[in-house]
C-alpha cells in the first residue's frame, strides 16, 4: 500500500487527529503493525518483517547484512515522530 493511502487510512480509522502528522519509512509499508497511542504518534513496524522485506528487495543481501543495514538506519533520530521497529517475541 502506498504511503498516501496508509496515512488516509490512519485518519479515517481515528488513529490520527487532523492536526497530527506521522513519518513512514520508505519500503517498509508491509511491515507496519500499528501506531503508538502517545503523542506525538509514531508508526510501529515489525522488525523481523522489515528484515524480510530488505532481503526480498535485494537477493544479494544475506541476513547479517540486512540486520546491519536496518540497525544502522533505525538508530537515526528523526525527531518526535521517529518510526519504531519492534522485535516481537
């Protein structure tokens, strides 16, 4: 699903108020598992699903490289609405 549709859906379902904005990480739309309940809202991703998406996008990347890439890119602070990647138990 494209980003615009995701954001529209979040507003329609009441996950975001009219004045709220949210950051969505490129290429990980299929790994979205939710939205935080605290303000400012952040998109929450399944870490392992994101790893899978990285490996599907580039078949030359192995598991260790995908983990390293995701860890490097998710450690960047993008401000109050920084997306969250969660390792599900």
